[in-house]
C-alpha cells in the first residue's frame, strides 16, 4: 500500500513547486496530450472503456465540470437503448484527497503492467463515503461522450494533480460543497441504496417523490439528456 501516494510525492517534487504549481504544470501537460494519442494518454473509442480505469472525457453538457471530466470508471449500466457510464468525477474532489481514495486499490505491478484496478461500484461508493465525497459519482450518457482518452497508470500520479485549463481549481468551493452535502448524507445514502439509474432518465415529474435528496442531481441529468443526448 501507499504506492500511489509515494509516486505522487515524487511527481510533485519533479513537476512543480507546491500544489498550485504542480496543478498548473500538469494541467497544461495533459491538455496538450488531448489533441493526440500516445502510450501515456491514449485516444480510444468510447465503447473500449472498461471498469477500473482512469479516463478523460470531453462530454456534451452545460457544466464545465461535466464537459471536461477526469474520471475513474466505477460501473456501466445498460437499459433500453442507453449505455450509462458511472464514474468518479475528480473535479468534485480536492487534489490532496484524490490519491488517498484510490491508493488502497493499487499495487506496484499495476504501474508496470498498466493494469485496470479491481473494483466494483459498491466498494468505490463506500470508499467515497468514508471521505464524504460519494456525490462525486456521476452518470454519463454514452451518446454524449465526444472524446475519450485512457490515462496510463504511469501517468496517473500526475493526472490526479491536474484538471482541464478551462476548469479553475478552487479548493474553497470544493470544501463548501462538501460541507453543504454532509448534512444530508444519511438520507442520500438511503436513496442511493434504492437507486435505479433508469429512473433518472425517465421523463417524469414524480422523481422527487422517490429521490428527494437526489432530485437536483436527477434534474441536471434530464436537462443534459434533453439538450444533448437524444
């Protein structure tokens, strides 16, 4: 354990002077990579995405936090004619916390073999719950994904300390969101345990009756689907 944390410490020493400098340097580094494909940041078809991988998505949505999404894939759901990718959107998680969430899943050989991590939705959700960031699990409609880049495990330590240049990193805003969400954790956890992803994609006015804590989340999904995903 702590393999990822140790690699991030080394990466931060090499690629910047402090968190802010690392974030800027790494963000520009990956931004240039997204215009091409190589062994570190590989362009691929959305249908090639797999469970347990780190990816960067260009996604059709009004929110920049969704439009430029660094994600870790936690699950895939299929129903009717839709495929939904469930990913941990790193934009919602402070830089210093990201590595701690994933470190327990990573072994040294995973970097050498560029392995996918052995995870399932329940395990990832519970790990996020431990830190209070379970709301970082976000649904993506496959039809709205424009570009996909697979991040190699060797590049993950830098990737976790990066973001898209159009997304300003604001740790205070992230803390404020986290603090506001803490109050309804028990209710939200109860709703998540009953959640059927397909409910969020139905055109229905009664979503609030079943998912009061997740209603704004469901409304955002519907708005995005209606505008971009049909």
